[in-house]
C-alpha cells in the first residue's frame, strides 16, 4: 500500500520472456518475491521489492528486494521473478494484460488470488482499470 496506494502505477520495463520487448509493469511490491518471508515478532511477513527493482540498470552493491535472496548464486534482477513469485504487466503490442511466473508455485499462488478475487490486481479488475484476459 505504501508503494502504490491507488494500485494504478505502471513502470516501463522489459518483457520477462523477451527483454527486447518493452511492457508496462504494475508497481506491485511483493508478487515477484512473495514465496519468501521473514519473521517479525514471530509472525511471517512477505519479502518485498525495493525501488531499485523498478529501474533498468543494476547498481553495484544495490539490492532489488529486502532479503536479497540468492537463487543459483544470483540475486533478483530488475523486473525479474524469484521462484514461487509472479508478475503482472500490460503488453502494449498485444493490448492486453499478462502474467509471468517461473514455476508451478508462482502459478498456483496467482490462480488462488484470482479464484478468490483477492489482491490488488483483482481490485484493479473490479474497478475496470484492466480488461480481463
């Protein structure tokens, strides 16, 4: 809610499957790393993205997410997705919204949110800001 309280902010960045293509990423703060968590007073809370994630250039010594989890020796790149996460974006060429996930865990998490109509993406769809796929 702090990063995009109106759930209407978009950021231009590379398509997750083809970095030569530019798309509009929703300014979602947890989806790409939502399978990762840490504890605060014994309560598990989701990892979250930092502002650097929404920039094109890597910054030496910078982090794109709070935990900085390394997967196969590499930390999360800008506009990337860690295992168990997913991202949503608008593809201006196809003129439709799309989703991307690396694995079945991310796909299942996204589908559960869609099925129950929860999450900020679902709120955007209900308000008519997104066309359905």
